[in-house]
């Protein structure tokens, strides 16, 4: 995964990132505990993060909890998060490539 690849430049081992990221995504996306039953402050925070667009938003659209008229805006927000994450990933990989030193014959 990209998070693991990027983390290998700045850490000795990517094992920690490889083990933590899937669990964080699972919890923060509403897969374990649905976001609507969390406290209001936590709901607002998690709804503002990109994880909600993985599980919570599609499920709530399908279940009818969110009106279908809101779907285009939510899809646009999810795509905006995707573009932002890709941009940050490219930036970090570019910085990592400049730091990279290859030795050998």
C-alpha cells in the first residue's frame, strides 16, 4: 500500500504502519460502530475525514438515511478527498525520491 511505501522512507520498518492503518480505517469509516450513533462531536469530526466516504456515506445513501439528492455533493466530496490524498502522496514520494541514495555496483 502507498502508506506503507511512503513510511519506509522515514522509518526503519513499515510493520507498524502496515498493522495500524487497516484497523484505523475500519474503525474510522463506521464499519465497526456506525457513525450516526457516536457522540455529536465525534460524528462531526469523523464525517469531515475521508474515511466516512468508504463505508458510512454509501451505506446511508443505500439505506435512505441520506436523500438521493445529496449523492452528487457527497460523491464530489469523496473525489476531492481522493485528489487531496493522491496529491499529498505524490508530494511525499517526490520528497522521498530526492532523499533516496542507492549504493552498489
